[in-house]
C-alpha cells in the first residue's frame, strides 16, 4: 500500500522488476513452486527465510534529512505499508533507496560523500551514486501500483456490500 499517492511513480520505479517477484516463506517452498508449480513464465522467488534484507542505516537517513529537510527525502520503505510477515521482502525492495521531492534534492542526497545512496525523484528519475542517471518518458500510461490500489479498494467495497446484503437477508 502506498501511503502518499504523490510517491506512486517513485515507489514503482524503486521496485522496478522486483514488483513481479514471488515472495514465499522458505527456500523449500520456492523449490517446490519451481519444480511442481507449472509456471508459465520465468520468475524470481524471494524466500523470506534467506533473503538479505538490509536497510540504510538510520544515521544516514537522518543525515540526508538534515541536509535537504525531512519533508524532501524519505526512505522508500517508510512510504509503503505492508504486513509484518513480508517485512524482509519489503526491506529488500525498498530499504536502500531515498525518495526525493525533486532532482536538485536527489543530487544533493545521492552524491553527498556522507550519504552516497541511490535516490528516486517523485517524477521517477533515478540518481545512482556510481554516477548513472536514469529518467525520461515512461512507456506505460497507467501505473501497476495504481491499478493494484484500485483493485484493492474495489475488493474492499465488494466485501462491504456482501456483508450488507447478508445482514439484509437475515
């Protein structure tokens, strides 16, 4: 769940292809899925008991926020909601990237010698401390995360309506 709709593009860019990875509880479940799952395409599996989940050190987060202002740079992980059971996967995907308000902020954070951490702007431009910049036009007109949020909302509404219908029939 995206906590602030303004960050949707940045969160989606941060996740990239990891949005399509399959999260499982263990490597044995992953192995079973690969061997007997009759998968129709190649997948990457994230076994929660094995994944290396490291987030940016709190001191670096504070340093970045001190440099550009707390409202201008957030750890991507802090901008998404998730269930506790998938925390390791979420840290793996979102724990090492800052979301910054604009390109000037992203440059300051990314290339500061005390921070040197990848940043993504709200527009989806990526600043990597190794020197690369990625940006430009998006090929997709609609966001996958946006569509997923709409689907979740519709599912909630259907559940509410089903409960109301059940109450009326009782």
